[in-house]
């Protein structure tokens, strides 16, 4: 009997928890059936699966209230969960460091990354034994996407099951957790293949797809997170010397729709405002092509009047902390402050207003976010709230420069570190840093806080630098919060993940 692969929109989307013994993998909706022996014999078929992997990535960062975007940004001292007290408690628990292993937002992100990895594995395995002449370029792209997903998982969860083959039976689904060091080795190996097989940025077919230089930057980040500073310096140096990317001259322009997939973007998840979603056809729980998180994070209409500053109302999540607002003030950083947030006082001066609800705004601290804000030019009808086309910038050139500065400093090359750091500061209208040694490192720490606010970097930077206790203990952080707990449903279904091996304290 012939085996068949089920094909869904833009690729083979295998929807299941890829490390457990769940039956969810059978629950997909086929549009057509293709003979497995004949599948992936053309470039169009291979590209359809690659598009499917990108589609899963975009979904995982935009999954209703269970997205990787929220999971990366809410811990720490940049953002509060927001909205009203008691609204989406799973997010408020993450913000307050009171989450547990059955938190649905944590579970959703875990499942999303393993689904992405699962589809990448299918493509890689099929192509490695195929006769497709162009297979190497598709394998390179799939291995990058697998590596990036594992980098996110190992950052979020620490030791995780390492799945790089497709299970052939139910008994093969369970996997024990692999040490972080083993996961990093696999990531490095995948990125090495990606770098050798991906095109340079000038030759990338579509702007949302990964370039060789982007893979080099991610490899540098992988080395940096492992404190392999000499190797990280080399990779970042390659990206900088390639001149494939540059900083947008105006910081505020980085977040405009006109600069999407622009000169500063190395990895960007794309969304569109052309689907004409309404309240009857929006795919809640599915994979929308628009960015619903823009609406989730817009200032609440029953509390904030923001029309005077050209902002549309949303549902009120992801509010700034007063700490990040004060950090801009203390640094004299007017350029980035004005593009990232606005104080209540400045909002009122500009003609807006704030009317706090009787039920309260969860952890409102006097600021409204402007980075990734809801602007009318980024959406379309018939229901504006459901059709934002705002892209997520997962990796920007400014981040590369600041990681390079850190790597150079840790590799005792403070002169080179100053050069890269000051490129970012120059755009922000700030004077050059001339400090060396510990003072230079402190300057890099501050620069990443100010430049990358609301981009999901701050908490994980503090953890890897060993600064989380000092900066976050007053917010409820303890050492158990360095990583998220493995979801409880994964532990219950995967007998090889022993509850006793759970992250300490959970």
C-alpha cells in the first residue's frame, strides 16, 4: 500500500507536539493527497514546504495570547502584561514570575517550535535521499530554520529534547532532555550547513527569506551565548564587513511599514493587511496572515485616547514599565525614547487623555508603548482591528553591532568594541563612549536596554550576564525563573522526561 503525505496550505504542515506520544499529528485537514514516492521531486514542491516552515514560524510569534513574542518580552523590567486586572492571567503570571508548568502560553510556544522543527525534519530527510538537483539550497534553509527554533527553545527552556529525525512509530516519540551543550552543538552544525548553502543577501529570492549573512549573525549569537567570544567576534565581523546591512538613518523609521525587510533587517516575520478578516472569518486558534498581536498590544480604547498622536486603540497588553521610561531620561536618550514610548504627561500635552478604569489597568506605570504601535496606515478593512500587517523584526543590524561590541570587549578588543557600540549611539544622537574595561561593558548593557526595548532581548541578556537577581528580584524573580518550566502536558505524555528533572523550583 502506498503511503501518502497530507498537503495543507503552503506546505506539509504536520501539526502535533513533536516530542510527545500525542495523537494530534493525525488531526490535519488535507486539501489534496500526493504520493509520497513522487513528492519533493521539483523546486516548486520543495519551496511549498519551505514556505510552510516560515508560516509556522510566523504563527508561533503571533498565536493569539500564546505567542513566543509575549513569552520573550514579558519577563524582566521592560514590559508589563497590561490590560485589565484578571484579563489573560497566563500572561500576567509570566510578567509577575508566578507562572507554573501548565501555563497555556508556555505550552503553546513549546508546541509551536517543535511543530516548526518537525516540518523542517521532514523536508531535510526527504531531500537528503532525493535526486532533486537544487536540494542543497533547500536543506540549508530548512536547517537554518531548525537551528533558529532550537536556539529559541534552549534559551527559553534550557535542556530540551533534541529531535532531528522523524519518528517512525509512536514508541519513538518520547525523548529525554538533552544538555544545552548538545543542543548548541546541533545548532552550530545546522548553521554551518546553512552558511555554506544559503545565498548572500543580494541574491535572496524573496526579502523574507534567510541569507548567508543572517545565518552568520545567528551563529555569532550562538557563540556569544556560550561565551565563545573569539568565535563570536569572527562571525559578527563577517556580517559587518559584508556591508549587506546598515542602520536606518532615523531610528523611528525602523518600525514603519515602508522599511519592512529593509536595510536593517536580518530576520523578519512577515504579515499582511490584505486578508479582509472580519469577526466572522478571523481564524482564532489558527494561523492568521495578519498580525493580531498589534491589536492585542494597542492602548485600550476605554482607558487611553491616543488619536491625537496618530495611534489607533487596541486591547491594552504589553505596557511599558516606568523603569524603562526613566532609563531613557537618565541617559538623555530623546531620539529612542520618543520612538519607543510616551509618558502620560506628554500624551496629555499632545491632546490625548488617560482615564483609568474602576477595575484598574494591570501594572500601568504612566507610559504608553510606541514601538510596534497600532497605526492606521498599517491596517485595512473591513475590520481594522483584525488586519494589521506589522512585521516582527527578529534580528536587526543594530543588535548585531551591539553583540559584536560585547564579543570584542570580552575578547579584550575594546577599541573594536567602541567602534561598533558608537555606530548605534551616533544614530541615537548620543556622544561616543570612550570607556574601557568594566565601564565599557556597563555601557553595552545600557545600550542594549535602550536600543532593543520591546524586542524580547532584555530578560535573556540579564540572565546570561548574571544580572537578573540584581535587576529583577524586586519584581518577584528568583533563580528558578532563569528558564521556563517544561509544560506539564509534555511531561505527562513523554515518560522519558522525568518530573524530577524539571527546572529547579517548578
